[in-house]
C-alpha cells in the first residue's frame, strides 16, 4: 500500500537529519532568515528593537486582566445572621463573624441546632472585602452559601475561553498572519471587556468573561510569536524574559489599582480601556517577515524588506549575498500556508510538542498544589504578594540557568527540583515527624508545617520556571509555518493545568492528595522525556516542517551514548517485506527496483 507524504516531508529520517530531497528547498537564502536575511537587513537593529519594546506594553495590560479574578471574585469576610435575629437556638444573640468559605458550614450548624426552617440566607449579613475593593461580583449578587458554586463557574469561564483562544487563534495566525489576528482580537476584547462591567447577572458576567479570555489569549499568543520572530538567536530568550517580568510587574501593581478604583465595575473598565492604545499597532506593526517568507508571500515581503533596510540605514544597492536577486526570481510563486494538523505527519516534531505540552500542564497544575500549602494560615494579601515575588524570582534565576545549561538542561534542572520538592512534601516529612518526634506532637506538627511551606515555595519557584520555559521552548522547536498553532497547543495545555485550581475549590478540596500524587508522577515522566528534546540555544529558528524535523537531539552528558542520535544514512523501509522466506517464495521481488521509492512515494 503506497502513501504520499506532505510537501517538504518526503523521506524524512527518523533520527533528525534532513534528507537529500529536502536540501534544495531548505538551502534557499530567503528561508535562512537568521543566517542571511536579517543580517543583510541590519541584524537586531533599531527597527526590531522598537517593535519588540512595543510588545512589552500590552504584557502589562494582559497581566491586569489575567489577575483580575483575585479581586473581582474574591471571597469576602462577613457576618451571617439568621432571619429571626437569634443565634440559631431561638435565643437572641449577636451575628457571627464568618468567612465566606465557612458560611455553608454555619448553615448546617444552624439547622442541626433545632431552628426548624431557619436558614442563614445572608440577606442581612455584612460583607467586608480585603482585596482593596468595597464591592465586587460576589458581594453584589450575594454569591455565598448555596450560590458559592457560581463563583467557581465564573473563574472557569475566563480560563476555558483562554484555552479555546489559544487553540483556534493560534491556527488562524498561521493561516491569515499574526497582525490580522492581533487586530481582530484587540477590537473584540474592547467590546467584550467593557460589556463585562455592565453585566446584569452572574450568568451574563461568566459568558462575557469567556469571550474576554478568548480574545486575551489571542493577543498574548500573537505578541509572543511576533516577539520571537523579530529577534536573532542570541536575543530571543532575553527579550521574552523581559516580557515575563513586565507581566509580573502588572501582577504587583494590581492591588494598588484595585484600591484606587474601589468598585469592581470601575476596575474592569480601567483594565480594558488601555487596549485602545493597541489599535495603532496595525500601522506600527508590519506582518512577520519570517511568516511572509516561509509562506511565499514574496510581494509583501519585498516591500517590508526595503522598509526594514531603510529604518536600519542599510544600503540595498549592493547585494553581495544575492538575497534580493533571489527574491525577484521568486515573486511569481503562489502563497502556500500550513496548518497545525500537519504536525501529525511528522516523526519527531509531534513527539517534542507532546512532551512540552505535558511539561506545561504539569508545571501549572502542580503549582496550585504547592500554592495551597502556602496559603493555609496566611492572609490573602500576603499570599498574593508571595505568588508575585516567587514568580519574579523564578524569571530572574531562569536567565542565568538557561544561559549556562541551555534550554533542555534548564528545563530538566527545574523539573527535577519540582519533583524532589513534591516528593519530599508528600512523603518524607510525615515519616520524619512520625519516627523522630513522636513524643512531642506540637513540635512535630510545627516542624512539618515549616518544612512543608519551605518545600512548597521551592516547588512554586521551579514549577513556574518549567511552565515559562516550556512555551518558549516550543516556539523555538516548531517551524514558522505552524508556530502559532504549536505555541497555542502548549499554552492551552497550561490553561488545563490552571483549571485544576478552581476545580479543586469547587469540590471543597476533595481528592486533593490524589491529585497531587498524579501530578508528581507526571513530573517523573517529564524527567524521562526531556532528554529526548533537541537543543535550540543559539540555533536558527526552523522555517519549514522539514527543517523542524532536522533539529538534532544532541548528547546531554559528555559520556552519553550516540545510539539515539542522528545518523548520516536515511533508512529505507520500502522493501521491509523482503525477508528470506518471502524472497524464496517470490524470487523476482528480490531484484526488482522500487519505482515508488525513486519517485518519492513510500510503500
């Protein structure tokens, strides 16, 4: 049975080398953006630096929207008084101070105390927010007691919208380009974001938040891909880390913004309105030159190359490398786009993408498990700032570690730290307390608590680094023609990991230990799979599927065996059926040439 491979993927080798059939196309100067095109246009010059700086400003706005749930949906501290003004036993008494999470328990106590039909409806209660706001969604629509589940649904809506946005708009950015997706998303987020502030009920709020999350995900994805495609290899990681630090800065500024607004509707409008500043980006930002060249939009690429050369003060009259002459010869080529579904036709690329998706999901999922241990016994303000401080420290440490060990070595290092912190928190601490301090229960519990918090902080630090590096790693592995879809898959996997936080809260933390154990097992699986990834530090970005398949998996350690590394020969599978028994039964097949292999068709 014969099958025909996709264009540019005929006879791709299993171990990472590019076949001879793919060499003529990959040797085009126009597809060597990092090695030929960008150096000819001035390298990482003033033009590229200005555009990269413009991608950092929306990162601050995205951070405001991303962390707004901590304030819009914060659970209040309040007083819950029964309708008859009694203390639940029929006798007059003062109202009880309860947190919103304890109100449901109070309802049960009231009913058990003998007040027939008397339920704490919280209609006469007073709520006090500690998030800087005087009123938010929870206090406006009384989402406490039996209605508390609606808060978790509202949290789901933003995350689920983000997941769909990453998946769908990532594929659209590969088909239509980065800038059209960015412009449509900015216009849409302005509409849906402002409408959220005028929601009439919690159902309308949750629905509009879904579409807001969808658009925010598309904006973040488009800017992320544009930033990476503008940079030369040695600038890519540092420019991405600056954007991550800007997002953490937005997280730190969010409490002050909430205290300034005092009302959730004013806060929501103030978060969304600055996106108007991104509307001129359609004129300031040209389409990605890499995407234009990789998809053969040569007419548009020609105009943009001359514009870049003029901004960087490059004289295009002399063309020693022959890039412009090759561009003129290719102007009649028809545009050719790709889709993320073509990932299934690759041998190595889809495996690397799956590994990074699991890394991203595990990193964000287990981050919540560690955060839960830190939040116990601490105030909401302290917990929020602790999360921001750990995220900032993680980004700062990530830069020297990745510079020293590379992308793969850095990812493996932080994943090992995450696994160790999780294993120690789950099992070792209880054993130490049980057998060494069994005669002093108070001292044992105190020691276990302190060590649990310490390991949780270490785990949050390393898991944040894992999730940040996974999305960046995917952008360097996937080729330009499907980079939006590939990065969208990894970021969507991160969204699934983040969904675990409201999911566990919805179930009142039932099954939390098993949830943590499963994610710890995933960290061990990731440690095994990460060494199989190719190293991309200071390497050119792949432009086509064939180039992405050609990324080499290099040794991780000096004495590592080379049995799994790239081999110079190309394996031939077309005559795998010619076993000695088969040749004896069909002597003519043993000497007949394979015409289908010669024509580039695999049997």
